[in-house]
């Protein structure tokens, strides 16, 4: 992973979310990707906080967008690792957030982990 690729991913990911374009958001992910988030427990009712596959995550994100029709993200920083990127951003209700994205060989996300401030 290099910084230019990470920056392009970050900007398109933020832009897609801010447009509420779920198909564009999902295009960044492998079909069987895994998503972990404490919000999954609240919104999807999944006690493990983890969902697998585009269909399951799409249903969760669709519901989240319905609950927060004015959702907007503000990108604060992009951190690059080995086959991974961390996006630090301001999310719903100006809450601090960071997401860790692990990429597969095809350049799509295979695992993502969301973290939120108080």
C-alpha cells in the first residue's frame, strides 16, 4: 500500500458516503468481506458486532443511512500500513471515528474494523 493509493481510496470512500451512494461505497469491498463495529450491535442487532458479506453489510448500512439522513464524514487523516489503511474522520454527530481497512490482492477491502470516540 502506498500513500497515493491510500489517499485516493480515502477520498472516494468519504465522497461516496457523503453522497449516500451505497453502491459506490460497496464497490470498495470484496463480496465476502467482514465488517466489525460496535454500531452493528445497536443498528443491526448482531451481538457479535460483526457482519460478513456485502448483502448483510449493505442491509446494515442502508438502515443506518435511514436513521441518519444527514450523515456526513469529514476526513482528518489517512494512515498507511502493510496492505492496510486507517481513516481517521469525524462522523455522525461530529463523533471521532477511525476505521482500519485490510485489502486483498485485488485491491478491495476484505476486513474492516470501525472504532468510535465517546
